[in-house]
C-alpha cells in the first residue's frame, strides 16, 4: 500500500513478510487466537477469507470470527490491492485477487500452525512499564489540538507505555512473547519501492 501515493509501485523484495499467531486455550476450554502480520493493516477481505480457510481446515478448533483477533504492524512498505473497498485500492489501480489470496492463505497458515503446535501447562506472564527516548511524535503541532484531558495522560506528547506477554513452557523455557508499543512503523519513506516489514517486522 505504501503511502497511498500514485506512482509508488513495487519493484522487488527487501525482506519477506510474516504472520505470527498465538492460540491460547484455558482450563475451561475457552479458546482465543491473536495474530500479528507484517502488513499495513488487516482488511475485512483478508481476515474474512483467512478465517473461512481456518474453519474449513480445523473445524474442531473452536476458532471462529468471534475469537480470532488480527493486527497489522502498519508497515508502509507492504503490498496493497487486497481490500474489497475501492478507496484502499485507488492508488494500486484496483484489486488483485492473487495478492489477496496469498495474504489470506498466509494468515490462515499461521493460525493453523499455532493451533497444531499448542502445548499443555504453559504459563503466561504479563508486565508493563515505560520505554522512553525511543520514538517521536510525528506531528507535535497536530497533537496539541487534542483536549487537555487527552494530553494529560502522557508525559510530553508521547505514550511511552510498553506491554509484554511472555509464554513459558512446562520446562520453564521461553517459547514466545507478544509486545505492544505505540511506535509508528514507517522508517522507510514514500520513495521506497521494495516490499519490507520495516522496523516492527525487523524487531519481530
């Protein structure tokens, strides 16, 4: 999708894009899936199609539209033309079914792999803290137009909150981590024409 800029067309691949999924089931058999993908955003089109694939391949899982959450890291260097909405495909000169299907299948594969690799007796630890001096506000002037009640929640003009979920197996070994941090994934500017996952994908 780039920056929604006409003429910013893909010319190659700098780094592959990945989808990373966790499937969590509690002692009462409640199940939920969280997926993060190296995409600009998760459109209804790819989410719906991916979940239909999951429903067809692992119907016994209990995973449905109600308990699968998907999030894009918001790279501006990912592919476009995958939405069912005209506005998002305007600068990509239309919808591309082949690209849409490749992404939807990749999302579904990540969920199915996570489900098939679930382990018993996993402990999830949670922590949060502050991570300052890492990012900047991309538009401080615009931010100042927010009401005082919004701006009073943060130091300066940034949310430095860092949230972490750590997964430990029955042998007390780490098997994964999910983090949330409000940094904009756009290290690469609008002259870029190579597909890549930018800073968040590189970190992941």
